[in-house]
C-alpha cells in the first residue's frame, strides 16, 4: 500500500510539474532548480551570477526554506525580484507549491527564474517542479565524497557546481577524486569548479547558463 500511495503522489506531482513547464514556456521564462546542502553557498552564488548577467538576462529568484526570509532579504537588497516559500518543516517543495509561487511571481519581469531549493541532498532530488534544468552545488568544505553518499542527487542533475574553491588549500579536498565520483554516477554531466569570492570559474558557468537558456528557446 505504501508503494502505491507514493507512486500516486509522484504521478500527481509530475502532472503538476508538466503544467508548470507549460506555463513557463508560454511566458518564455527559463527555470533553474538549484539544489544543495545547507551552507553550500547557494545564495551567494545566485547573487554573483545575477550581477554578472544582469545586462544580458532579467533574473528573478524564488527562495524555498524551512523557515525565515533571511536569504530572500539578501536577494531583495540587490534589486532582484524575489518570492519566499516557507515549508514549515518540509525538506523539499512540490510542484503544487511551485505552481502557487509562479501564480504570484511577476513572470513578465524575468527571463530566468532561479529556485533556491530547500537545503537538502535527498528529498529535493525526487520531485520535478517544471524546471528546465537542475543543478547541485557541493562546496569544498563538505568534502570530495558527497557523490558516493548522495548518488541520486548527482544522477538527476544537468550540472554540478563545486563552490568555495578558494578554500581548497585549507582543507583536505581532491577535485579529481570528486570528479571521478560524479562521472561514475552521471558520465556526461557538466562539472564546474568556482568561487563567488575570487571569481574563479564564474564566467564559464555563466556562459553555460546562457547557452542553456538559448537552447531551450530554440526548442520552444
């Protein structure tokens, strides 16, 4: 019975996710689902990307957290359109929650919409939301073994971002080992090593994002 119930929940979620995608496509808005564990640097990363691309793309952010508006306030200070979702204890958001957020977001003001998902490397991987691409951010201080511990997350994403690369000289971290672990799970995924503090790798990642947006528009 539990398997049946879970299957029905996921089927309903996927159906809503498809409706979300149709809405986004009709408004020509590209949705990127950004997933990571707490403290990986998602907000700092998104703010830096927005600063670099604001002359090329209009960017908005949906913040999903268990509680508080701390990250949304940081984003708002940059003049970025932002909407907060609080799950009240939930470890992820579902497609119906995304649908509600999209109905309240000024989609006519953005070309790219970032979802900063709840800090979690397990639950968030299992729920489609209507996004065009999914990425996971794994910070250097978390260690190079994260792909082995959370294989599903690294299997479902389109790109992997290694954040806080400027801290590598100060901790035990092997980027090559991390990359091998990722490739053993998701052979063709793009991997980026970057730092929003020093700027290392940021331009390359921004170009990847722009290319994904353009490819989606051509297909649409």
